[in-house]
């Protein structure tokens, strides 16, 4: 134990005119209470110490600090009563102070050593920090003792730089006021505790109490007991948990350096080096990440400077299958025949080495490496200090993996498109290749996204006579527009008759007569719209400017023609409602069906909205290399294609009652029994067929929607039927049994028409089957 008076109170506290007196009396009172309450053998020890204190009446009175060492034996007994008996004195950081005032006079050697040698004292905190902490302590003590009010206190951590390790260490200083009595000098001021509680919660601080409860109104008597607790390990773990990463390279590197410093603090050795190596996956395969902090020694051993991508994947997969830790106090003494991989660490000058797998949520996320260079070593006990940090390290590596995956997804969205799950793996590989080349500052490399030998399936649901219906709606709405304009001009003619008005009305009547023919060419439609937008509008502007009283009628006309809900848009609005009802329901149906198809075997399914809905579907081994493709997968898809087209026809027919304009749909399938290749076109952000022969498949699809039966003007596609176009009878080998099955189960009608089709531009020899779709009798 050490005896030395050290006064840290300073001028600020002396100005408070505090009355603080040393005395053993509160400790004596505490001993009496323990003797009365204690039931274990400790009671004999407490009774003995109590007798020693009572035998020294002077100790129960006021003691000047300069005379405190006259009672050294009592200080020893106080230490023995208040510290764990089994803990060695050299490990206990314990000391005594005058009540309230920071004047230290007795304590363990290590307590004095920390306070003096490593500067854990009040002089090395800012005056404002010191004042705030001391006020909190004193007023918390007053409120608890005299007002039975215990406000929440902040715990302050004291940091110092350990000169032996050149690392920060963290401590808390706990002040035990159980052996201090406080008495008011004069009447005790009344307090509104609820108001005080709100004041403290609002952050006003204990400084606010200086005006309400000046400290010179109180007398403090007894001894303060303080205990210093080393919280370095806890603080280092907190630092690890609070690490936040950003996508800014500079800030990310700073964050990882913070991690490394925290690990060094945890093992209390600045000469030990650390490195983190996350294991990232692309499509279930391990790939290179890149250096994320630390020294990068693991990347130099397991990165692209040492291993090919195939070698890395093999070694990483083997390590993940059987993860284990490694420790050697000196790798130079290990057998390289057993552990050949150590040669890379030896060449880097490593002496002691430890590696351990890191897990997060019971999944391995990477490796932590701990090592020294030169002749510096560490033992397994130092290695074991990291055990408590492993969950936090696991979370850090998982954050990096998540960031890696986000970067991959960002590249896909930026350079490609929002892709379907069935082919997303291919985009992820391409994105990783791009990211790898960027990180390594390598020349850009082209990584084509291509799938070969796929079976295509094409289907089209078209709205019958949509162009005719659209033309009829336009004619009807233009007629309503012209009638509105004619009525407006009639009213204006009564107000301001003129020859020009007569000529304008005559032109409108001619257009009305033209519309009664029921046919309006694109040229005529453009001419009529130009007439309305240019001539009529200019004429009405002129009238409104010249004749104030005409403005009301003109304004009414313009409000009507600008209102999309008005009569002049009624027919187009009704047609659009009907068409959207069909396309939305069909599109939603195909989305639902596609989700079920993907569960059977991954396929690329893409739909397009035209005057109906078309879809392309591609299936084959290259879409899902990890899952065996069988011809039965294709057969299942072809059966689905037939049955779904019948279901769509029934669906659209059921919508007739909801349509403002009754519309019917036609259903078409094109059978192509040969495989084709598709590739992603980055400039157009979509898949397209590859090769001259495959392009012909696309050409045929674009030209068959309105094909006629040979030697007739009859369209192949008809409402309530399913048309199947093909080239050779053998193309239908998979379809014919399913057509018979659907006929026998009442999905399709019994009769099938076999038809030859007209020659199209560059396409000859097309044939077709047409079969009716069975509907439930109403």
C-alpha cells in the first residue's frame, strides 16, 4: 500500500467553499450495520475491526488530512473490509480520497501508478469535463442522501496511452460514497423533483443545480472510496461493434484500420499484425474478393498473385468444408512438407502465426489472421484473447460480403437490366468479372452473356380487329368533336354573323359527311386534326380577341376538348379501358404461371405488350448448368403452353361483361423444334437470338400474326380458337398427344383443322393446325 497526498481540486473547487472533513465515523456506522446483519463467518472479522475502531475515539472525530497517517492501521483494516480477500493486492486498483474533494491520500501501488505514471488524473481532462463529472458525482450523492432521488448517471471512460505497448487503454473510476455523511448547513431547500427530473433529461446538466442547491450549503464528512476498473477489452469490443462501412474507398479503409487498432488493443500488443479475408460467393462459387484492410497478407497468399481462380475456388471450398484454426509460435520451425502453404508467410518474414475461421449466423464468412514479423512472438494465451471478439468480427465480414453483393447488383442494374432469377447467375458472373478488373486496374474485358442450345416457345394473345376498333373509336370521337364545334359556331354566328363563319361551318359539315363513311385513312385523320388544331384554334382566338361576348362560348368549347373525361374522348376511353382490362388480366395470369414454371425447371420467360400480349420462353441446360435438363422438362412446358392458351381464351371471354367495348382475343403458338442461341445485347438491354439461322426464327414470329390461309382471304387466327403454326409434321410430335388429351378432357373442341398458309416475305412452307376452345355452357 502507498501513502501520498495528491491534491487535484484546483482553484475551481476551492472557490466553491466546500466543507469536507475526513472521519472514520461513517465507516464505523457501516461496520455496526454489517455486524448486525451478517450471518456468515465474516461477522467475526467485522466485529474485530469494529472493536479496533471503537478503541480509537480520535478516529471517530474530525481528522485533518495531514494527520490521516496517524491512523494507518485503520486504513489497512478499511482496505481489508472493502476488497476481495482472494484477489492479490497488486491486481487491485483501489484508493481513498477526502469526501467529495479530489484529494487522494491512500491506495494500492497500482492505483497510484495509474494515476501518476499514466496520467489518469483530473489535470489531463479539460476543465469543463472535470467540472461536469465532479458536479454529477456530488449532486447525485446529495440528491440520493437527502432527497431519496437517484438520477441516472453517465459513466465516464478514462483513456491513456500505455507507453509499454503504445496502445490506448480504458478505465472507469467508481466513487463509493457509502462512507460519507452529508448534512445541510441551515434549512434544507425544497425541490420539485419532477421538474428537476425533466430538467436533467432535457440535457440542462447538473450545472443547473448550482443555483438551486449551492454546494456551500452542505457539510460532507467521511472518506471517499474509489475503484478503478480496466474496461479496455470491453471498450475494444464496443469499437468493433460500432464500425460502420461506406462505399467510399477512403472511408472504408479508415474503418478497417479502426478494426485493426481495436484488435491490437484487445490483445494489448501493438507489434502483432492482423488481417481479414472475407469469403465471397458468386453463384455458389468462391471467388477472389480484394484487400479490405489490415496488411493484405492473406490476399497475397490466397489472391490472384498466387492462385488461379480455379485453384482459389478449390482451396476455399475445401477450407469451408472443413474449417479449422492454425497456430504456430514460429512458422519457420514447421514442416513445409505437411503445410506447404506456410512458405508464403515465411517468405514474408512471419514468425508467430494464427489463423482462424470466422462465422456469422452459423455460416463461415471468412478468415482472421494474427501474426508477427521478425523475432517478435506470441503464445496461445494471447491468441485466446480474441475469442470474445469473434462474433463482432463475423458481423464485420458479413457487412463486407453484403457490400460486395450490392456492388455486383449495382453493376447489373447499371450495365444490364433488371434480370430474371433464372439467368441472374450469368449476370452476376459478368458483374464480378467487371468488378475484378476495375479493382485490379486491369484493361476492360468483354464477358458475353450467352445461352446456347435452348428450345424456344412463342405464344401470342391478340385482340381481334383492334385496329378496326381503334379506327371506329377515333371516328366516333372526332364526330362528337365536330358536332361540339358546329354547335359552338352556330351560337357564335347568332352573335357575330360573317361570311368567314359560314365558310368554317361549311368545312365542318364536309368533314362530318366524310366521317359518316366509317373509314378514315391516316392521312385524312392527320388533315382533320391539323384543321382543328390550326385553323379552328386561330379563328377562335381571333373571335375572342375581337368580340368580348364570344369568349364564354369559346372557353366552354376549349374546356371540353381539353378534358380527357369529356364526350370527345368517350369512345377512345372506352376502347382503352377494354384493351387494358384484357392485357392486364392476361399479363397477370402469365406472371403467376411463370412463377410456377420456374419451380419445375428454370427458364427465361419474357412477355411483351402490343395490342395484346406476346411471350418468348427459352429452356435448356445452359440456363441452369447445375440442374440436369431432361426432354421431359420441355414436354411439360409444351403441355402448359397448350393448356394455358385455352385458359387465357376462357379468361378473356369471361371479361366481356366488364368491357365498355366488347373485344375478343385470338390465340397463336409457333412451334420451332430446333434449338437456338440467345445473347444479351448491352446496348438494347435485352436478349436476342444469335446467328443467321436463329434470326430467321425471329423474322417468322414478326410476320405470322396476320397470316392468311392459302388461296383465301381468311385470317388463320380467329376468336375462340387456338392456332398452331409449324413447318414440318415432325415438329408436332410432342404436341399431338397433348392435343388429344386436352380434347378428351373437354379443354379443346373435338375437331382439328389442318391448313396450309400463304407465303410470306422470305418465308414459305408454313402449315397450321386450328382447334376450337371449349367453353362452359352458360
